């Protein structure tokens, strides 16, 4: 029987901030931050749909700060880079359809703790949240995720700095990494699909990815025999919400850990921190990081589940994938306070910090409280 490590390949994807779904996420988080800037107790649960020249806002918002949502939406679209009046979707021309109400009084009562014996802040919804960490990168994130986000961010940086004049906002990337056991050993394939200006020769796109973008972003993982696939669909001059629809909350795996960790199903953008599918997912990541940083596991996954209106989790579990003592890891995790009010206080989550999280993953990036 062979003792050789199992060979596996994992692939992760990322999208640029101009991808239609990320446009929707960024608008949702811009609305959330704008409310929190004026009222830290704001309750926000907003969904966004973008298509052609329209942006639809739907959800529940209770806040002491009134907003001009048209201004917030147009500012967000302008920051992303959709400013060309020749396109159906551009900052100065989008129409905003508003279908927003106050938070349900029954939900508010449950969250505020009025219906609980302890009168503590309750979970804003039921759900399952997952946090993950691994030693394979300095960011304690899976390597395919780190590299895929790096490529997408690189596209945006080169576009916004005007280092590459023909780049346009929409785009996707994908990175495949071969593992021996739990160790990444090689990048085997890279896919880059980027929107570009009409008239740009295909050779120019391929040269840019092969000679500039990929070597810069992949660094030590770049070797000449990596298979590079550039714009496999052919032409990609029509992009963003002008060409496709965008919906918030649709890139949940891009936002988290790619294929190397499980996911509870809840999305993040547009939700205030009383919504545990956001805040508890951040805290699970915080705790998983502590497990790994304290040497209790090389890979760790923390799971928590809540019932709406209840402050204490209904379930808490830890997985170390055979890289640490499960009993010790579980005891360590149970020493943390997973009540929503405690999470919000420990990570100081009532601040307007959420637009910073929208693009290129909610984890593995400096400056976010769950990464400290």
C-alpha cells in the first residue's frame, strides 16, 4: 500500500468590482455604510438588482438617518468605473427603483431581545455560519483564493491607474492549484476573462496576461509552463449590467474560501451586523485564525448555528481535518463568546467599514477587525 500523498487540484474564482453581481453588492454595502455613518444602530437588509439602465433596491431599513438613495447609487457606480454615457448602464443615467420598508416589528422585537427571558440582543435570523483558516499562505487563506483575487484586483488596479488603457471594469479570474496532501505544490492553470475596449487586438490581451499580469501577481508561483487561458469566450467588449444582470448575494463562494471550505449559505453585502449570517461568519473566521495562529491546527473550520431572536448559538462545532487535536480545539473555540452582542462589541462592527469588504474576498485582507 502506497504512503504517497494524495494528489488533488482545487480551483477558485474571483470577479472584478465591475462584474454585475459585484456592482450590486457594492451598492448594497454603500447604502449600509451611509446609514451607519449617521446612525450606528441602523437595521439594514437591502438587496440590489442591476440591469441595463436600472437599479432596483428592495428590502427593509430602519435608521435614524435619511438618505437620497439615488445619490448613493450613482456615487457607487461612478467609483466602480461605469461612467461612459454611451453605455446603457452609467453613473449619471441609472434610474433607481425603490422598494424599501422598515424592518418588521416582529423581527425587531426578537432581535432587540424583548421576547427573550434575558432581554439580550438576539440573532437577526436563523442560519449556519462557517469560518476557515489554513497555514498554506501568510493570509491564512487557501492559495487558489488568494491568487484568483490577486489577479482580479490587478486588473482593476491597472485599469484605474490607466497603466492599461484598454481595460474595462467587468472581468473574472480562475486559478487551479495542485496539492500533495494538504500542501499546495504548483499552479497548473489560470483563466482570465476581462472586458476590453473595441479594437484591441487579441494578441495584446494575451501578451498583457502572460508577460505582465500573471508574473506580477503569481510571483513565486509563476512558471512559464502554466496553462494560461485568456478570454476563452472570444470577444468581451460588452460587459457589466449593460450586458448582463447583477444581483447582490450571488457570489458567496467568491466572497469566502472557494472550494476548500464549507458554506452555510448566507450572503454578506447589504446586511447590518445584527444579521448573524454576516457578523457570525466574520467571527468564525476570527476564531479559526486564532486556532491556527496558536498552533492548535494547521487547518481549521469553525461552524456555528443560530435561531432567530436567540442570543446563544444552538450549535457549535470545530473541524481540524486531522491537523490538530479535536478535543483541545473544541475546548479552545468554546471559550469564545458567540452571542451577537458580544461579537459586535469585540469586532466593533457598528462602524461603516463594509464597502471595504465587498470586493476581492471578505477574508485574508489587512485592516479588517476579524483579520487582526
